[in-house]
C-alpha cells in the first residue's frame, strides 16, 4: 500500500477551481511533486518543489503544503485538464520513493 | 531536445528474464539521476529503481534482488535487467530523469514507456 494517500476521484465544473490533495507522514519533511497523466500517455510533471512549474505548464496549476498534506490546485479548470493526477515524494524513511494512488479528475 | 526512448519490452514467461533499455538524447545520462517507474494495467505509478550520477543504486522492496539498474555511458543509455519475473511485474515501464533535492524528489521528463507482460 502507498504511503501517500489521494482521493480516487474528484470532479470540477468547467472554469471553477479544484484542489487535489495528497496525505502522508513524509510530507512533513519533503515537498510533493505532481504529475498529470492522460489516457495512453506518459506522466507529465506539473509541479515540483515548494511551488514550481516546469516550462510549458499553465499558471493555473499551483502547489501548496501544510503539515502532512500537499495540494495541487487548478484555478479555472479547463476541459484539457481532465486526467489522472499523481503525487510523489520520498517515503518516511527518506531512502525510497513513493507515489500516491492517483486522483481521476473529471471536468464537468 | 531532451528525450527518452524505452525499448525491450515484450511477452515473457514467469521466471524468465528481460532487459529494458532507455536511450537518452539532449542530456548526459551519467551526469544525472535516472529512474525506472512502472504502471500495471489500470493501476497507479510505482517507483522501481534509481541510479545516481555517482553510481549508487536503490530499489523498491518489490524488485530488490531480482532487478538491476545500470547504464552505458558510451551509449548514453539506461538499462533495467529483470530476472525471475512474476505475473505481478506486468506493467508499462517508464524511464525518467530524476531530481533529488532538499526541496523534493521529482521525475522529468519521462519516456513513452515499454510494456512488459509476464504470462505463460
């Protein structure tokens, strides 16, 4: 079982704001990174570090963290944001890497 | 352009072996951390292994002792040797450049993946 916990599914109305969360003890020590994966495609990094976006990622994507919970926020969700989202971090021992179970985002 | 291209996947019987390759372009594999991450059909992502620029390697408990990560600097290619394969190793295997800083641990970019199917 994963040391990072995500809600299996979340929905948002087109143009509205949605927050996807990731919980785990290791997040008290390490920032989470976030990936977007569309069907049949490889994951794409959308947020890393405290709140950094790789080149080409829209600024509607942002990250935050508090205690043992990391959040990915999409402000003004678009139809093309419909995808699976995964968080990752080091595990609580600091030696290995873990992923959350993923959240399926539906844009209504 | 930074790019990763995996190859070597296929159908293998339980107990068999397979070697995956990941050819990199646009950057030097040996100067970076590199990982393998897998995804079973319809399931989430699972980290498999990492090799650091200095050569240190680490493995998920699920593959430790069966899988070996390595690289060929002359070919700028990452490998994953998989032995004693089990049905539960069936997955798409991705290679990814890896970043490990105090601020976090992330993968970017990812290859397109190669499918490994373990079945009799």
